[in-house]
């Protein structure tokens, strides 16, 4: 996975005369915390002008000079090849500037650690390609001189009625109120009805940890008309590299076609990302769910009996292949 770490002022200014325009101790601490023991990547200009050594980080320096070999760092002479090679790695490579490296790496980045400096500074270098609308906020921390946000790439999955976006901790109460506390919603899925919002908070901790670790297909389903979070759809697991999808929808929104739309959007996304096949399973009695799957052109591949919540049930399996798109 490629991510980047950056601090910029209200004009997206990042540097002045080859150095950082500000000295904000708290911001250095945030940078240290985010990059400690990780792989970081920076341009030659930024590396040569570092105010001190960056201990306990594996550093790759980007340079066009084939004779440039500073001690203790890796060097790459081809940034784009490096980005292409590592963009879907489990290992995270954090791009740490400067301007030319940020600009080229931006389209490959799945996550971002951004300090929004509050005051304007004298700058001569900008992170001009950054657009907040490209990102969803995962975490936010307020400091005196800046706001720190951890961001995840906005996947831009929407149609005229619904939008799929990453969830975050601010969604916890809505998830609990809208479907996680409803035994009718949990009846046919693997998880048990949440007894209190504490159960939702516990699973949210796991989801956030998973988001932090890599490229995760888990989205909240939002009604565009009133911004209401009405459900969730995700890849629950990969079976031999084939994604299996699961979903939940608030009961008051059943039978309105929203899940059919959400499933269609996620399938499109997965095929676009290079998956050739998608699997989905539904308990036979769950007529609505089976219908959503069939409406999306999934092909029935078989059934299996399992014990689900102390009862024997029949599970239908379906698959959809890329050529059907
Ligand atoms: N605010 C922040 O968070 C932050 C973080 C880091 C840096 N900065 C600031 O950013 C400024 C430096 O930015 P910069 O753009 O001047 O320098 P830079 O990005 O740090 O380094 C540019 C170097 O990388 C080489 N390079 C660029 N693209 C390459 C590619 N595709 N393959 C191989 N080599 C490549 C360049 O070669 P060429 O010379 O041929 O172009 C040049 O040697 C400084 O002011 C610094 O303080 C700010």
C-alpha cells in the first residue's frame, strides 16, 4: 500500500527555500508516531535537507542520479516503477515529500496522514494536486497550531440515490440505532444482535484497525437525499483470492432497491480493481437477500446445510464473473 504523510498551510504550501516553513513540535511528534518502524520514501532534495537523522525508519530516497548512494538508505531511480510495484503490497510505503514526489505519487496513494496547519506561512513549494474531496476522514485530532487527519481514499461509488463511503467512529451510534440492535437484521447473518452501543464500539475498533492496515472493501451505504447511514456492505473474506461479499440494511429501508444498487456498485468496483470473480452466500429463507443477489446477475452454484444460530438452515451460494459485466 502507498500512503503519504504531509503538513500544509491553508494555501497547500509545504516548503520554503528547500526546508519546512514551520517548526511545530507537536507536528513532528505526529509524524514520528505515524512513521516509526515503517518504510518511508522521499525525494533527494527533501532527504538532503533533513534537519536531523530519522532513526528507526527504512528510508528509500528517490533520485535521478545513478551515482547517488548515501549511507544507510535505499535509492530508487524510477519512482513510478516503485509505486506500481508496491501499490497493492501488504507493506505500507509512506511518501514523505517533497513537492515533485507528492505530485507523482498522489494517484497511487490509498491513505494519507495530513496535518492541516492553521496559520498561513511564506512558502515557495505547494502540494497543489491534493483535493479534500478525494478523501474520507478516518480519524481527526485537534492541536493548537494544526488539525491532524488520517484519510482514506474516497472510492467514488455512487449512483443518483446512494453513496458508498468508508465508515468511521462517528458512525458508531447510527450503526447501532439503525440496524445492529435489530434482531430482524441479524437473523440471517453471522453476528449477534448488539445489546448496547458498547458492542458496536468494540467491532468498530476492529474495523478501524483493519482500515489502518490495508486496502479494505467496507463501506457505509448513505442515502444521498438526507445523508442517512442506512446500511453497510463489505468483502467479508477472500477465498483463494476470490472476494465474498456480505451486507446489512436497516429494516425500514428494505424492499426499496437500495441493496441491489449497493451490491451493483461494489461489484463494479471489484471488477475494476482486477478481480475476475465474486462470491456471495445467502440463507434460503432470506428471500429479500436472494433476490438482491439474483437481480445483480449472480449465478446460483449450489447449496449447503449448516447450523445457524441453533437451527439447521440451507445456504445458497452464488458467483458472478467479470465477463458478465
Ligand atoms: N510540509 C511537508 O510535509 C513537507 C514534506 C517533505 C518536503 N517538504 C518540502 O518540499 C520541498 C522539496 O520538494 P522538491 O519537489 O523540491 O524536492 P523532492 O521532491 O524532495 O526531491 C526531488 C528529487 O527527486 C528526483 N525525482 C523526482 N521525480 C523522480 C522520478 N520520477 N524518478 C526519479 N527521480 C525523481 C528529482 O530529480 P530532478 O532534479 O530531475 O527533478 C529530485 O532530485 C522542500 O521545501 C521541503 O521542505 C515539505
